């Protein structure tokens, strides 16, 4: 697992984002980190398959943000993608592409 990083830190400090939904996003990232630690993908394509699944979870979470008068907007997109990249690099994928990590995003 990666260091004791606070995932979605930029969203945690912003009252625009409901705290319980930010916590759900943090849980998605912790689960991604745990999965990569337990079963490291063989290559970038396999990594992207795993990160795309996590991205789809954020797509579903964005619906909950909308219902609460919030959304995964520009700042949140950057924060989420940066955390994905941090996790990928922590697991040895230093050449992972930040855009490809979250390619199926609809936010």
C-alpha cells in the first residue's frame, strides 16, 4: 500500500463537497491501492483495466454528488486524477498516463 496520504485532500477542505461523499471517494481510492498491493497488474494495460473499474465507481458517485447539489468539477477532477497517478506510481507504474488512468470518466 502507499504511504499515509490523505486521498482527495483538496476536496476534504472544500465545503462544496459533502463530507460523506468525499469519504466514499476516499474508500474507492483506498480499495484501488489495496487491490494493486495484493495483486499487482502485469503491465500498463492490466493496470488501466483496474483503474478504469475504479473510475466507473467515481462515475456512479458523481450521481450522488449531483443529488446533493455538488459535482465532480474541475478541481475535483484534478484531485482525483492526481491521486490515481500517485497510487499507480507507488506500485511501480512510473510511466502510467494520468489521462488513461481515468479514461472512462464522465466527470
